[in-house]
C-alpha cells in the first residue's frame, strides 16, 4: 500500500513540474529601446491580376550600395518571395518629418516597366520586424470600421484637368506609421503595426546635393511634410523622379500576440459566411433526397423478400441479389485504381496533419512560407501511407506485379505534377518573374522525391503486402453476369 502511495505522489509531482514554452524560429518578439535602428526590408511585387511576382528591384527603385538577400525557407522560394534589404531606415520612436532617398531619371526601359506594372495593378510589399506593410482602408459598407490591404500600389492612371489623355503616375512619397506597444516597467517597445500612405508628388528643388538635398516640396525642418506642389509625379521617358518618405510613431494598446489580428480581417466576411451556409444547406438537402430514394428502394426489396411463400421463390434472385456476385469483382484497370487510392490517401494524410499543425499554431501567418514548406515535406513523408494502401488494395484484387504497382504509385502522379511544374516554371522564368523556382530549389525537390518519398512508398508497399489479403464479404462469381442494355 505504501508503494502505491509513493507512486501516486511521484506522479503528482510530475504533474506539478515547470512547463517550458518556446517560440518558432523567426517569430519571437523583439524589444526595441528608443533610438534603436529599424531596417525596412522589401519583398516581391505582387498582383492579383497576373499572379506573377517580381523582384522589388526589377523596377528602377532606389537601391542600397549592396543588396543582401535574406535567408528564405522552401515555402518562401516556392511562393516567389524575394526578401532583400532596402534604403529605408528608421529610429525607434523618433518621428522623421521628411527625408529624400534618391532621384532617378527614367529611361525608355524604366518608364516602360513602371507603366506595365501600373497597368497590371502591382503592389509593393515591405516588411518591418516580420510585419508586412499595409494600407488602411475604410470598409465599403459605410461603417466606421477599417481594414488592411497588403502592400501599396506602384502607381495609378489618371488625366490632368481639361485633358482626356490618360497619364501614368508613380507613388514616390511614402508616409509610414509604425505602431508600438510599450512596456511601462522597462520602457522597451514592440512593433505591433506597420502602415503606409502612398502619395505621388512632383518634387521641386533648386540644387541637388546627394548628402543634403534641399527639396522645397519636402522640407525636413518643418512638420508640413509636403509643401507647395500638389501635382503628381508623371511616369514618362526623360522624367526625373525624386523618392522621399516620412515616419511617425504611435503608441498602441494592441499587444504583440494580437498584432496579426487586424491583418487577417477580410472585407467580405459576411458574403463568405452566407456562401458557406448556402452551400451546406444545398448539400444537406440533396443528401436527404438521395437518402429518401435509397430508403424507399431498399424497403421495396426487403418487402419482396419477406413476402416469398415457397422455397422455389426464395431461390430466385431479385433486386440487389442479382449483382451480389459481381459487386467485388476486380475492375479491368484495377492497377490504376490502386494507384489512385494510394495517392488519395497520401493527400488526405498530408491535409489532416497540416490542419493539426495549423491548429497548434505552428503555421501562423508570422511564420512566412511555413504552410507551403509543411505541405511539401508532409507530402514526401506521407508516401509510406500511399504505398501501404495501394498494396493492400492490389493484393485484395489478387495482383501479382507488386513492383510495377509500387513504381506507379511512387512516380505516376508526382511525375505528372513535376512535368507540369517544370513547364510552367520555364514559362515564368521567361517572364523574368521572381516566381520562377531556382535550379537549386528544383534539385532539392527532386532529392526529396527520389531520396525520401520513393523509398517510403516502397516501405509502405512492403508492409502492405506482408499483411493478409482483405477478404470479400461475399463470394465473387467466376463468370461475370451479363447486364442487359437498358432501354
């Protein structure tokens, strides 16, 4: 009795042991003191119109003396993310009225690229402390609530007063607003918001000095950030564009753990909920109709069976009994069916495990590229379930060429997908898009396929064939029943 009490007491102490928590790499909070330098990183140019991302410096924007690429995971590369350093720098909690970045004279190619990206509604994406820049917008329903739009537009199209000719204008002045949550005890602050208001300003200056440019429309010594000119900056060959920005800091009640909430708000959430409920109602209604038809059909058959009066009548086959000896007959191309089932099980297993990781918080939006990386790796490791389920079904159909079945399971669908992916990647590469997967990443995907997925499919197939064959619940007739043509 004393031993049992000691065991229970020891188990109770284990339950009271200190819990340890951890942050995922790259998503841990960072504390900043007043005056700490903040570096803005630039990401891809994205468009919902073309779905082709481009590198930020594909356009003739201001560049630092040395461009440094940030380390990117597999998912970021596959998504077309290209995170690089920029010339935009802040000092924590120190407002910066107006600062000139650089000036660019547009040649024919630069003007053409800017116009094309404005036509295709491309947006510029920037990152500060792993938080994407966003534009604050009012909701269309007229309410006072606001929502975020990721990134800001490269520019816009319009015309001058009294003219019908359409012109292109670039957003060359960025008004940043950084929101922070301050700890009253340590005075350290954490960044919880990163907003921008883009403007197009035709800047004016008397004489350009690279170290200290004196711009009359952007005076750093006054709070009036943009003075005088309200004419937007036109994009055309030979035009000179001056890029400027200003920064303001604002204390916020939003805590670091909740800083992504505002980014996840959708504009049309009510419409989405209505669509989901409508779809569910249609599915339930149709399922009910099918169930009622099946119940009536089976009820009639069961009633006919119960009304049999003689043994001779009982021996006659009617209704569902007509095809019971052919229900589990192997189809003509049962090998393909086994491959399809194995691949489906692989997709299902990948989806379920991905959802579990997402529910546990491992695939949060702050873990950029995590979802894509998880899906690729889980697809590779779930190959063992594909091989196992395919082999079990193949053995049930009394198949003998198990090696061919395993090879088909390992190569058929991944091979088709990789071929399509390779062709699309070549086309994207021809467009000079950052969405084109580099050769090194392509080689890594092939290594994952041949080095992990294929061996795991063979392991699963081996385990599946070692199991006894699945027995059919009814005996299959040796001669297939001839089904007459229906009128």
